[in-house]
């Protein structure tokens, strides 16, 4: 089978995306961005399509698009384990190595299947040839569940594009200092640490506004201004509204142990003009597996214990010390460009795919 370095024929990759109505951040970070870089670097011929299209083609016995060296199954395509197994068997008949790809824990161990819709990874992970994941801890879970080779490809940001969209965005709150939480309903318990903090802060600092982007748990309804979810092409414009991005993760929730650092990267990449040059968001994050090592305390962000008292101290510190806030925002932008840019980090996927093709995993 041809490798990515074959000068006569580039290996071909097809990614099958889950049942989604639009491309979101996860699909970009894990599929479309790295595959686009690999394609543009002439490493592979890369394609992707939704699972609904795959099902239709298989039902018509049309195999024209399935002749690839690698086929990637992203997240969970169906909650029917037998259907997952049959899909993999069908794809293998065309000679492909099949990869299961995820940046979340879909084992169902720490979160029931109904909160990680549409189900668990059980119909896939034991039947594929290899697994790609975003973090080392998630990799350990995936290897234990599958017994297959696991490759860690850390999440990265297409910083030039992301920062360019952010720079063009209008500042909706030019007269206020803004603090934002942003994410999906999987963070429903993580943000509760702020429930008693926000009223204390706003009472003392009327010019401070708290925002919730994409999702707002009921307990924050009356405490924040809500910014509805947007398509990924507009997502940097949403984060541009935050002077400080808050990244609380409950360390006692084992589901969170597999979470990546991507929220901090997104905040840092949301570029805007600062007093002395470009900056991103300043970031405050919970100490733990996701952010330790990425967020360096008082260097490019603040790391705090997951208690209301610690979060309140950190927020007040960045309200009262504008020099520190700007320093963290400036260093964060510099770090995301240097260490976490997908224009450089596509090499993780290249190494993984070459290994899978040459050694069968």
C-alpha cells in the first residue's frame, strides 16, 4: 500500500463525519483543518463526507467513493453497535485501513450515552485498525477499550484565519470589561463554580459584564448576557467579545479528564488590537489535566483551583490589574501562534497516518 511519501501516488484519505447539520469546531480541528493541510502539502489526497451520504451510497451498492487507503470514522455515527461493525466491514472490503477518531470520551463510563449523543464508541473502537485522539489521557482510555494502536494528535488552531476573522469583528461591549464562558451543554456542571461569584463581582464593578456563549445553564440565566451559538465561520467573532475567557472544568468529573486545552487556544487566537499591539483574550482556567502545561500561571494565563473563592480572586485580579491582563492576553496569542498552529501541527496526523499505513496501525 502506498505511503504518504510515495512520489507516484499519494495515499487517499476519506473522513466520514457524524450526523451533523453543519461543520462545527470539532469537525474543523479534528478533520477538515488537518486534512486540508495534508492535502496542500501533497502528502495525501483528502476528502470528507457526512455519514448520511455514505449510507445512501451503500444502500445503492455504489462503492465509487470508498476506494481509499484510509477511512476515518469521526466520533459516533450511530448508536447501533451492529450497524457500526457492519459499516467497518463494508469499508474494509475496499482495502482501507479504518481509523476511529475522537476528541471526547464516548466510552459511556463517566457520562451516560444520552449525554454524549448519539451513543458510545463501542460499535467502532474494537473493530477498527487504529484510533486517533486529542489527549494522552483519552488515548489511554481508547487503548484500553480497543486494544488497538492509538495516536495522539493534539488539537490546534488555524491561527491566521481565526485571528483574521476576530480582527474584523465589531466590539459589542466597548465600554465594559467582559468575562465569558463558552461551550456546549456538556459544561452544565462545570460553570456552577461561578454561580455565587458573578453577583459579588458585578455588585462591586458595574462596568463588568459576564457573557455565556453557545450555551447557558439555567442557574446562570439571570447573571449573564447570552450570545446564541453560531456557525464556526462566525465563532471567532463571538470570542472577540470576551476580554477574559473563563475555562472552568470540574476536576472531580472524570469525563473532563479527557478534555483538551482547545478552549484556551481559541481564546488566545481571538485577536484584537491592544494598547501596544495585537492581543488575544486573557484566559483563566481550572488546574487539571486539560490546562496544566498549556496555561502557565501568570505567564500566559491564570490557573486556579476549582472553588468559588479561587475563581473570584482570579477574576478580581484581572479586573484590578490591567497590566497583568494585557500581558497574559499578549503572551497567549504569541504562544498559540508558536505552539498550537495547525499550519505546523498537521505533522502529527502525517506521522499517525504513515504509521498506520506502513505497520497496519
